[in-house]
C-alpha cells in the first residue's frame, strides 16, 4: 500500500443510451381539390398526412397567407375565393411531425 489504499480490482462500466432520433419527414398529399381546378367561392382543401411516429399539425396557406392550422385528422381547411383576384392561386399544405420534421406540397387553383 503506497497511498494508504488497499489494492482492489478496477471495474469499468459502460452505459449505452440508445438515442433514436426521428429524421423521417411526414408524407402529405392533396386529396381535393385536384391540381389545376377552377374555384369560385368557398373551397374546402383536404390533405392526407401520415408519419412514421405522429403528425403534429398541417398548416394551410393560400398565396403565402396562412389560413388554418389543423392538429388532428381529417386535415381540412376552407377558404373563400370570392374576393380573390382572377387567375392562378397557390395552395400549400405543410405537415409537421412530433420531431419537427416537415414536408410541404402545393397545388394551383384558378379563379
């Protein structure tokens, strides 16, 4: 005993903490209306959204302006095009999963 401690075997313990991170974005697609549809007044947009863990929300926008955030299915949002300009309008749905991964899809509709 050189340091005043008895000789004792040394044990090494290794902890393994498996970290699994969800890096897979949700899958999202418009089910109605069809891309290229003509619209007049109120239109209801519907998307199918799924994820390998969980879909947290789907955000809808028309021409870049948010119109709705839906947190459970069915994922639908309505918009009144009555005062919109004639021509093409881009409708986008952004699905976000519980890990923050996102995927967007857009269609064009015409008034």
